[in-house]
């Protein structure tokens, strides 16, 4: 992600909203990077590993998800590829700590990539909406996982994950709301952050983390 584009995003958010300007000043430059799964030389392989990691992180705290992810990588031989995952099979994945549903989702994703019905090395040519629609066709992959893939793997700057708890919590903290905003309400409220809503989400995550820190 070019630092100039992120600097442009930070300036835009600061000008659009004084609360967001405060978050930018407090938390410093935004860093939108890929998840830690970066194995494989081909773009598609790297994207596959990142998407698998997003599935693993669904509905889990970061430390717990990181531990399971490490065991998963070891269980498939250190190389997160569709072939390695399919060869490992469900029993091995469950033994690494994956739930039955996540093991099934990752195996289904692996089959789709292996048989060519999902081509990840070309998916970056599509719009955010098209990518989300393509990924949620797969069993067990919902909008959140697809949106995280768009933000952290493809580096898309205008994704607005309104169902994400951290974004909702961060918004309520930053703006002094008594309750968490609903995804529908947040969808409209976030219009002023476009075309840099991914960056706005990043700062709201930082607000949530800062509140949770001792």
C-alpha cells in the first residue's frame, strides 16, 4: 500500500470529521497490511493463504486465532496451499484446533481453488462488491471474511465493514454514543468517510483497542 495514498486518506478523514481527525492524530499513520499468511510464490497462492487465515480468525479473539493459525500451518507442513490442505484432510485440521464448520469451509475453499472454480490471482481486477459476491458463494464465507480479504490482502481503501464489532464499538466510543450503532445506521453514517472507509475502519479498530488496553 503506497504511503502517499494512505496519507491522502488520513488528510481526507481529518478534513471530513473532527472526531476522525482526533483519531488520526492520536493513533498515527494507518498501516493496512496483509495478514501474516504470505506463503507461496504465486499471487493466487498468497491470496489463498490470506483468505484461509481470515476464515480462521472469524469470531475468535486475536491471540486465540493466532495460536490456532500457527498449529494449522504446522499441520499442513508449513506451506498453506490448496493441495497441502486437501491432503491433510478434516481430521488433521480438527486436530489443529479448527471447529468442524471452519474445517469444512477451508476444505471447500481449497477444492474451489484447486479445481479452478475460484481464481484468486485474477480476482483483484473486480470491484469490491463483485469480489464479496464471488466469495460469499462459498459455504461458510460471509461478508465479513470477504471484506477483510479486500482490505488487508487486496489493499482496497473504501470497504466499510459495518457488521464488524470492533468498528461498531470504536464508533460508539469515539463519538460518545450510549449504544452500539446498528450496521444499517453505520452504513449511512460512514458515507462522509468515502472513498477511504477502510482507513476509517482501521482508526475505529484502534479506538476499540485503546479502550481495552489497561
